[in-house]
C-alpha cells in the first residue's frame, strides 16, 4: 500500500488551467502541438531524431563505437515515433465503433485496472499507472477493448496526468454520445521517484466525473467497484 497519495480533482484543476504557474503548469486541455507537427513523415522524423540523439550521447561523453551503444540512437528514434509518442498523431486515434444495446443494459459499466505507460512532458521520464473508467450506456455500447485503446492513445505522448484524465473523459463522451462518464487515474511518476525529491512511496490520483457521476450516489457506486478486490 502506498504511504502517501496526492489527490487531485480535475474539476477544480479546470478552473486554474489558464492561470500563470511556475513553468511546470500546462495551460491547455490539448497537448501542445505546433501547426506544422505532421509535415514531416515518420521516416524523416526517425532519421532526424537519430542524428540529434547521437549528438546528445556524444556530448555526454559516451563512446559511440561501442557495440552496445552504436545502435541506440536509431532504437530511441524509432521508439519515440512509432511507440511511446505515437499518440501525438491523430491518425492513430482509436475508432470507437458503437453497437446496439441489444440487452437493454442501462446500468454502470466499469473497466478498471487499465495499465498504461506514459511520459512526463517536464522531464521525459516514465509515468506508470492504471486507469479506471466507467460509463452509463445511452442506447448504444462500445467494445471493451476500445476503452483500453483510448487510454493508451492519450498515454502515448508527453503528458501531464491532469490533462490526460480530462482528455480520456472527453473522448469517451464523444465516442459514446453520453455525458455519463467517469475517469480515475492513479500513477507513479519517475520524475518524483528517480530524481528531485526521490520519493518512491508516493503516487498521484486524478479524477474526472461527468453527467450522472456528479451525483454522489452514482460516484460512490463507481468508487466501490474501483476499490473492490479483483475476483
């Protein structure tokens, strides 16, 4: 059990998103992107990142002729573009196909313990966590795997946990055509654990409640399912 948790309510955070911070704050619910972000194709991005990452390694004094290191710039560049930052490209957004709710299921559907790996945009080190999401069907339902894919899409980019929580909720609302959506994210930030204060016991929790989940009884039901031991 974690010894300390930081509880952040994203409903409160929204009111402060536009306020000036200390340089660590993000001022938009959208991931900051340049207008020309996708003018370069993936192959050229990999080529350029490889070149620049090699320069970083040389500046650090690493021997790039060593068999263990000489392929690292290309591996890192390919990983950045095709894997851990692939969520930056809107072409990779999951297509959430809706299905007729043949069973007339009208109660809460919860998908919890969705594991994700993301990257802190302040220090480019990992964020490792779990997402718990729920929605109340509005006539149609979505395949369960799409819920996981939405979480992964927003995780695979430089991120801020508060923003990621709201982004997931917003896409769910749009995809499901309902306001009745809830998202909780709990994560460990290696920028806290491996540098700076080096606190390995703390984790961060953020939440976003919309529609019927603003009602305390509905929210309590969701929280009960989240904290329930897996069978």
